[in-house]
C-alpha cells in the first residue's frame, strides 16, 4: 500500500512540474511503438567515436574508440584509453523502448529544443526491483528522433543525454551525444574514481559546480546492418 502511495505521489509531482507544454496530438503508445519499430530495423552497427571528457579533478585528452552494437542489447567499446562511454545513451534506450508497454507513461506535452518541436513523455518503472526509476524522452514525432533523454536510476543517479543528428538520422542514430552526469552517483571506472577521491581529499572541499561532469562523443563512419560477429562482444 505504501509503495502504491509513493508511486501516486511521484505521478502527481511529475504532472505539477511540467512547463511550457502544448496540447498533445499523438497518443503516447503510438509514438513509442513507431519509435521502437524504427530502432528494430537496426540489427547491428559499428561506428568510430571521438570522446572528450570534462570531469572535475580528472585530466583526459580526447581519445578515439570503436563502438559496436548488435540487437538486442549487445554493446562494446574498443579503445586504448580508459572506457568512459556510458551504455545508457546507446543500448539501454533500445531495451527500454522494446519494453515500453511494461512502463507507466505520462504525456508532458510539447517542448521546443533548438527550434525543433518535440513531444515529451515520461516512462515510470513498473516495480521497485528495477534499477531504472524514471525515463524522460523528448521525441521529434515526424522523423522519430530523440533529442534529449533523461534517465534516473538507483545505480547512477540522473544522467541527461542530448543528441544531434546528421548522416544516420534515417536510423535515428546520432552524430554526436553529450552526457551530463552527477559525479556523486555516477559509476566511473575504478581508476578514475580513485583519482576523484584523491583529488577531493587534497582539496578538502568540492563545490556544487564541480559535482557535475560532461562526456561528449562525436560519431562518424557508421556501418549499419553489415553483420557483426558475436565474438566481438566476448
């Protein structure tokens, strides 16, 4: 009973904090179904990535990587540097959309992002056993493109992901992704986590601004549905 009340309060709070929304024209389930159908056309892809990390107390030069994805939910980053590519902006969203009927979803109307009108939908996790608490999507409904994605999880706190599109928008695959993360909760590789703890102890204080970090990934040279061996992911 208490869990039911908590879930109801969360829904009411989500309704109360929406801003600058307009009437909704497309049913949530139809839009999510169309978006999922589009992602299901992606059987696999590989892409070159340039990763720029801006995290407090960590100095990292931009590095190059190769990203591999195979349906469903197989994901790997190959790089000579420490891997700081969050899985949440790639394969996790396809898993969520593949199971969208299991979520409670709320329409939050429309919102303009860089001159583009998007439909805003909140997906609420169906049970307390899920790591995911809330998924918020900003979807351009005509071309079925996600321009922003906010994931709130028990393990990584809240991650805001922003997408830009170009060469692979036909498959809803972005040319760049920017992750804004909460450093206090986000699970970084152990080496980086140790660097943060050591730097924090040396400074004795961490400002609120320094608790935020960004990871920017530029993607190019997509190879889509060309076939990828399962051996890549072992």
